[in-house]
C-alpha cells in the first residue's frame, strides 16, 4: 500500500488545508484501487454512518470538478471563491471559528493514510 501513496501525485491541498494526496478516497480513484475504496467505505460507515457503494467512492481532488459526493457544496471552497482566495489560509479572518472547529475535528485526521 505504501507504493500507492508514494506514486500517487504531488501533494494537493483542499481549500481548508486537507491533504488530498493522503486521502483514501482520492488515492482509490487515482490508483483505481478497490482495496482503498473498501477502506474508505469502512471509514464512512464506521465514523459518519454513511453506507456508500464502492462506485460512489470517487474523487479527483478537492480542487477538481470531479469531487467526492460528500465534498460537493464545501463551505470553505464557496467562501474562498466568493472572496477570491486560493485557500482559507489566505483570509484575514483565518482561521474563522467554523473553520477552526472543522480543522480540529477533521483536517488530516480522517480518511487518511498514515
């Protein structure tokens, strides 16, 4: 599995700072790996209560037009686009309270390879 991570792509960050290049969903997509899709599926079921079919575990990265279904409508992406920012970290209000709470709970702490 380490080989999948090493060969995936350069580091890619979402607007909130989440590292796509370590995300099981993203890596399953770019490597066409059902093994990683199963790990992502288990995470979404065990941690978030979602029962997703393997075919729905698909994402080309948080800055692509081909987003994972749970990332569509991302409030951080919308806010950055409205403010003309490339990332939340560019904002004068960074980190706002909602983002700070989200980062503390989720960013690089869920659905990520070690």
